[in-house]
C-alpha cells in the first residue's frame, strides 16, 4: 500500500448515467474519492445511492460516463478490477452465506485465502479483526452464520470487509452499517472508521441517521433524483441544511403530545412476564406502545409471541386480530416473485374478494390509493417488488398492515433503511390511526422513534425491566433502563 | 455448557442413529447377517447408490435437482458393459464427453436461468434413449478390473464398508473442508454475494455439474461391477433414491446445506431398509410404501430434535 501523498484519488466517477427502463437511476453523477477521507452520502430512498455504490464497486456498468480506479485508467471496470483496486462494500441487505461458518464466509469474500491450513489462518485473521473493531463481541469464528443474530451477522460482514488478505483495502463503502447495530456497537464501528481513515484508508458512509453522518464524515455528498445536488465539507452542513438539501421538510420540534390516559376498559392485548421474570405487558386500544432496549434482547421474540397468541394456528380468521410488519424484509416480509400490488394486497384478500373470487378492480383501487398515500416510487404497481429500493419495499409492507382492519399492529423495527421523509409520513399515519382506536406495538432500534410512543417497555436479557410513560419517555431514561438487570 | 448439540450435529446424529437402529433390528431378525459375508451382502448394492447420492448432493449444493440421475447411471452402466469392456479407449472418450455434457448443462441452466428440474427431466429421456441404443436388450459384460475390485475381499472389513467409508471421507474433504468446496456451498447459500466477491458463478456451476457427472459415472461402473451385465433400465430407481438419500442424510433442497457423510449414511440406510423389510417378510407390494414410512419417521425425528434444541437454547 503506497501512501505517499494524502490526496491520491482512489476512484473517480464522471458523468455516470444509469437507466432502468423508464427510471433514471443516475442522471450524470460526477464524484471523486481521495485516500484518507470519509465521505458521507445522503439522500432519500430511490435518490440513487445504491446505484452509485454498485457503479463504484463494479457490479453495474454505467450506460454513459466513466469510472476510473486509482490513477490508472487502463485497469478497466468490473467487479474484479474494483476488488484489485482495494474497493470493498458492505451492503445494506446482509450478504453473507448463512450456510457457511464465519471463517468459510471469509474465504468466499477473499480469494487469496486458500491452500493448506486456510481455515486456521482465516480464523486467526477474522478473529483479530473482530476484536479490533468490536472488542468483546463474543462471536466464535467456527459458528454458522445462520445461527447468529442480525447484529452479529452485520458485525461479521463489516469485519470480513476490513480484513486485508492478499489485496490491500483502500476504499470501503458502508451502506447503512449501523441500522441493525445498537448504539454501543455503532459507536465502536464509528471509532474504527475514524482510525481507518486516519491511517490513510477511505470510506463512503451511507446512513439515514444524519447526526451520525455529520459526526463522522469529512465531506458530505447529497443526492436527489439520481443527481448530486450538494457537496461540501461536513462542517458546512447542519442537520437542518442537510434535510433541506435532500428536499424534505421536517418539523424540527415535535408538537408537545397531549397526554391522555387511554388506559380505560380492558386491554387490547396482554402477556404475563417472560419466564416469570420482570414486568407483565399490556396494551390498550388507541395506544402506541414502544419496545426499547439494546438490540436482540427479546423484543422480537415478544412480538412474535403476541402475534401468535392473536392469530389462529390452523385457520385464518375472517376478521384479522393483528398484523405483523416484519423488520427483516427478505426473510419474512416480501414475496420476491410477486408484484408490488400482490405483495400489498396479500393480507387483505378476504376483504377484496366476493364469493371466493378476487375483485381485481377493487384491488387496483386499493393499490393506487396507498401508492399515493405513502408515495411508493414506481411507475407501475404491477412491477416486481424487487424493482423497488429497500425503503420503498418497506413502505409496501407498511401499507399491507395499515390497509387491513386489524385492531392491533405489531412492528418489528420496520423503519430500518427508510428515509426521513417517509418516516415522518408514516409517523403521522400511525398517530392518526392510533387516535381512531388502533393499537400499535412498535419495536425500534432508533431512539427518536421510541420517543414518539405513548408508553415504552424496556427489555433486557429477554425480560421487561422497566415501563416508561408519557413525559418519562426520554433517551436518558431508556438508556438507563436498558442496562438494568431484572430482579430474579 | 450452553449447547449440547449444534443443529449441524443433529443433522448427522439422526441418520447415524437410524442406521444403527435398523442394523440392530436386522441383526435381531437374521443373526447370520452379523458376519463378513453377511455385511457384504447387505451393503454391496449400497456402493453405487452412495456414489449416485453424492452426485445428487453436489447438484443440490447449488440449489438444483437432477432428475436424470437414474437414466444417466443406466447409460453409464451400458457404456461400461459394452464400449469400456470391448475398447477401453473409446469408452473413456464417451464418458469424458458425458462429463462435458453435464458441465454444458450446468452452464446452460445458469445462463438462461432455467429450472434445473425441467432441463434434467428432458435430459433423462436423452440418456435413456442413448442407453437403449447401446444395449437394446439386457446384456454386455463387466470389464475384468472392475469385477475384481468390487468382489475383492479386503481384510477386517468387507469391500462394501471400505468403499462407503472411502467415498464418505473423500467427498467430505472435497466439499466440506477444501477451500474449493466452500465456494460451491457459498453459491447455494447466497449466490449474489459470492458473485460480488469476484467469483464466477458459471464456472462454479459447471464444476459442480461436471463433478456430479464424475461421481455418477463411478456409480454406473460400480453397479456393473456388481451385476456383471447391464440393462438400459438398470438404475431408474436411483433418481429418487439419491434425492431421498441426501435428505435423509441431513441435506436440504435449498440453501447449500449438505453433508457428504450424512448422504452416504442415508444411502446405506435406504439399502438396509429394503433388506429389513424383506426379513420382516413384508410382501414386495408393500415394500415401497413401508420404505416411505421409514423415511417419514426419520425426517420427523430430525424435526423433533431441532425443535427441542431450539427451545433449549432460547432459555
């Protein structure tokens, strides 16, 4: 690795244009990444962030324009050229092989790791990298990735990407790396990124959490509709000006909530303490109840348990009692072969059918109205669901739940990878629906969202350790409660 | 100790356990089977099935399924009993061409994004037709050398057991331990990320199909070594037996989760189940159904153990 000058160009893209059918994913983007800098990349879902990432890592050839790695324009373009130039990427959706162990995944990502004793060498390298980035991670490198939690998989993927085997690492693209990490792990990662950049590496950091971007990046590039709309040093931006540049207006201060105690009458659903530890759970009609705490401490298990208690085991109910919005889209959210419309209407088929036959006209109307309501960015609802960007796919899953008549909606960290504008819209819809008597149970890893809830249960080690209400729902209180051990 | 068994251990324990139980039952019914010759007779037909199961497992590693396995093994058996015996050079050329054809099928399936079931179902008629052209009536003769190998009597253990162990160990090293096998399984687990890491999926698929053809050819040759003659329909059962063997041995249809040792054990279990039912004097009319019942019981056992383990670890 040569680090003679600090202003070496690692990659430069000029006038790149990419078109998918009628959609202009990139409309002439020019940017350059130099060594030793961390570039923040922000923009709404569908602004072209993932596309430019794919162009840089060689997975996608621009229809016009050029990509040059390093100082050598003869190197060509493509995945292997990018990898040889030391460009690596951590994708938004987890992209490890779940049937392989951590070491075997390291081998898949790093071609030079082979020959006699590759397992031992690989275990050594990945173990040291994990220790370096996430001290105290507790991940065994012989474990199958399928047995790890989402956060652990993300940690492994990040560590594998930063490993240096054979080719040097010069530029790492991190696409929403902190979305499935809790705050402690996220800060460990950010600290490592700073160290990596200080040592001469470069990082493109993509996140919807603006404070994170402002904290870590040297330079911020704002994208909108496939174009770069603003680019300057991070110190030149504030959270407000970033949002303005992205083109969405957000209310800075949340209107003070009117605190009405909705706890009248019987609860909409309730559950006894988990394994007899901690507090019991109950939720009343019209409430938004949050689940908080560090990631993976039993929140999802609780949601699943609540959902199963409300839905029939063998026969679906005519009147659904609860809907579930999945956080892990690819695993239990989308039907990858179906159209957007079918993905949305699948939960509502009894409502949309007449004498056992589907009323297609009503289905179309429903699709159109929700497409406008939450702005799903597609020219045609009959397109495949995978033609949407991640955030837009999540919107479809939201619409699926909100369009039903179920009085209870359970949400398993549904806003992962959704842009701020959409989030604000969904928050508004949630509040209106709750006022009409719907109950929302909402597990979120983002503090801002938890703070929107009427009441919050904080989890630790599988049990509820604290209940916070109304004004007591603050970041400090939740953080304090997250580290409380349950009394046995 | 947090975990007693990992899910992967359970995958291997269940087939091993069912094989042991079946073996004990067979020994109880027919104590004379508990001898060198008895074991050889029980298991010698398992050797070609085990090889075909490994071939099927390779195809299943990349989330495909080969429905032409039975006819392909029959075709190879016919080639072995005729060309390979009469003019070995021509026989080898034909078999090499068969391997190349398999590789091309793999490339085609990948390039055109075709369902492997459809392509291999079509190919099954091609192989079947070629087999009939080569040997219109049962006949031919096994080459001397393969006859000698298959009927040899190594000390301590009968040939059938030695061969099964060799197959299991060799394929385990190839698929589970080597850095090459890791990439193949990675294709089954998450082809996209393997591709993003700079590997050629086309090459991987071609390699898998060619390797599967190689094992299937070994299966055909071994089969002729046992039967001394061939027939165009000699191995038709192998298609379903090989799939059942992989599943029985802890493999899965998708996701690249396979186990070569399990697959060999699965093939042995399936062979033994047939003998067991004969010893019980169940009429051949019912044997296929009874074999299916054994399969269901073993798979139910695996599910049960997995669920039990999941409940334990959640505590």
